[in-house]
C-alpha cells in the first residue's frame, strides 16, 4: 500500500492518542489488510490457480514462475480494489472499537482526518 495509507494510519493513531509504537502498528495493520485482500482475491480464482498461489506462498524461495504469477495477482486491479475495501472495513472496525474511549475533540479530529483520505 502506498505512503498515503501509512500516513493515514499514523495520523489516526496520533489523533486518538495511541501510545504504542505507531510505525509498528501501521505496518502490522497494513500487513493484515494485504493478507486478507490476497486471500479474498485468490478465493475468486479457479481452483488450479488457487493451488498454484497457495503453493507459491509456502515456498521458502520462490521460483521465477511463482514470483511472476504472484506479481500478476498483486498488480491486478481486482487486488488493489479489494485491498482498498479491506483497508476501509478494517479501519472502520478499529474506529468502532476505540470510539467509546475517545474524547469529543479526538473524535472530531479523527473524523476530519478520515474525511480527507476516504
């Protein structure tokens, strides 16, 4: 995902007063989104393509063929669109979880940040 998404996550974390390692949180949050999006896209493929991708993901060292196939999937419009949807849903879910603990000021600031990006 692009730097804009990382920046969005970092800004949201700052606005809600997150006290942990924001960079690490952002990295893990985006990794989870990427993993979920890939899984959703792969499940839409024919079974033999699913097997090829899951097999490639289990390789310790990717073969050229596996690398090329994964690159094709990860660069597809379907993956990018799915990733954006997964990211938005996960961010909404996270915000619903933390919303009850936010002050009015934090909630307003966070809403403004989200409006800029989404």
